[in-house]
């Protein structure tokens, strides 16, 4: 019993701190290596390691043609566009600010469910949406942020990434994928790594050998592959089995706070009063949305 409690605490630490830290390490890495190349290396090797772990655990690796196609679609929505473009946008937007924009995913999911399935909004959801929209307005209306070079484009592209993640969560909740989450994630990462490598080649990115990266970038990539993509996601799936989804979803409130603090303390990113107020309003809105009575299961991916 005691070991089980310690394991749960360790798992929450992983999804709170590790996932909150990935914004910082992506920001560090993308200052030296191209974003699509970064994603290709990260997800291909993470996917390969996950499949090897699944093989070691004797998990069924067989995948049907339909499951492969769905894995490719999910991998594109979550990792190729959702993460690849997001990391590209970090060249123009602070990591903490980007994390706050990413926390609006539940709001986007609500709109998509309304649009696709005609789901009616509950009272808590309506309050959450209004607070979320107001918090987003406070966040992006700051002159200090929007007047910096490339920031408006970066903000716009991050919001399209959030839309991609959100549609991905709705798609995955209905799609035929490998039953085991570890195997499913492994295939999605392998496919995404391949697609990102192709995209990197098409966009003529410069491929720099890992041995020529700085120690900071090498360390960041190691963290993103081992901790961000494998350990934290395994902890996420473990928690979904042993605690309520509502408790697991609290990472949506903690991750942006961790990202903002790390960006401010380690990268000297701006932390304005308006950003703090906006984050409180925005995350309160996210709380109202995620604490509503659920009528459909959606999946939130943070890798």
C-alpha cells in the first residue's frame, strides 16, 4: 500500500514537473537545431525505445492496416503539426507564454464537440469558456509581447497547434487504435518521427550531427526523449488506471505555472503582471471546463 502511494506521488511529479519542463527544454534546443529536425530525432528514438520496451514486456505489437492509418493521423495531429509547429513557434514566443496558450486545449475540445457531435454546453462549461476567452484576450493583448518581431505569427501558429491537439483528442477517442496505450504511442511516435524527417528535408533544414550539438542541447534532447516522451507518458497512463481522470487533468493547471517559472528564472523571460492575472483567469476557466460532468471521453496528449 505504501509503495503504491509512493508510485502515485512519483507519477504525479512526472506529469506536473517533467511535462511542465518540456517547454523550457524545447526552447533551449530550438535555438540551436531546426524544429522539424528536433522533433524527428526526439520522436523517432522515443518511439523506438517504447516499442523495444513493449517487446520486452511481451505486449502484442501486431497492428492492422486501419490501426496503422489511424496511428498516422493521430501522430500527425499530435506530434507532427501539434508539436513540430509548436516548437517552431517557440523561436518567437516565450516558453511560459506558450504553455499558457497550450492550456486552452479543453476550451477548443468543447467547441469541437459542439461542432462535430452537437454536444450541449453545461453551465460550468459556459463559465469556463467565458473565463478562458477573457484570459486569452488578456494574454495576447499585451503590447510588450505583440510588438516583438514574429510574436503575432508565433501566437497564431501555437493556437493552430492547440486546435490540432484538440481535434486529435476527439479523433483518438473514437478511432480504432492498438488497445495497449504504450504500443499505440510507440507507433504514433515512430510514424511522426519519419514524417517530421521528411518535412525537415522538404523545408531544407540543416541537419547537424548530435555530436556537434552543445552540451545544453544534447542534455535537452536526452530529457525530452527519456523523461518527456517516455517516463511522463507512462506515468500519465498509469495514473489514468489508478486515480480519477479529474485528478490527472490537474496537470493542465500546474504545467503552465512550472513552465512560466522556469522560463522566467532560467531564460530571463518576461513575466508581466498582466500575464499573471491572465494565467489565473485562464486556468480558472480550464478548471470549470475540466471539472464538468463528462459525457464523452477525450484524450489530452502532452509530449
